[in-house]
């Protein structure tokens, strides 16, 4: 998607907040985690769980986020 398309998608998904900055931040965290775990080149269930644990240790308040937009993001990430 172009940036404009992504912003339109973000607005449709979550009209009160744009998700593009969050997506960018999350991608950077995956990159950081990958540098710390170079043997982990595949993102399967095990790697997602390890990444989630690492991220929770890094930024504990993320699990405290409880809003409709965050619930949508989680459901998209895990295909729920």
C-alpha cells in the first residue's frame, strides 16, 4: 500500500487513531529482536511467542493497552 492507502486503511480500522506509527514502531522492534536472535529467521508461532515475551519485558505497559483499536490489531496479527 502507499502511505495514503495505509492511512485510509488505518482510519477505517480505527477512526480515532492512525496505526501507521505503531506499525512502524513494531517493525523496528522485530528488527531489533532479530539482531539479538540471528538464528531466528522464520516467524512462526514459537518466534511470535518469544518476541511477545521480549517485548513485554522491554515495554510492560503494552499489555495494559485495552482499546478497541488494539483489539483489532491483535486480531489481525493472530488471525482471530
